[in-house]
């Protein structure tokens, strides 16, 4: 879910309202996002990029 998005070609100040109660519910119900191990994903982008390069 995208809450707000700034333009890519100029400087902007971006403000968005966030429901902190909803955020807490998401953190509680999706522990994967809280407890993920970043090192477990090492190299995954390289495999994706290699596969995409093979299509060219």
C-alpha cells in the first residue's frame, strides 16, 4: 500500500497521515516483517537481475 508519493523530478515535502493503531496491528499480525533476517535475502536481487538480463 502506498500512502503518499512525491514526484521523482523535483524536491518536495511529503506529508501523510498514518493510523498508528493500524500500524501496531500490522506489526503484531505480520511478525515476518518484524523478525525478518536481511542476511537471508543476500544475492536475491542478483539472481533476479541475471534472469532479466537473459531475456534481452
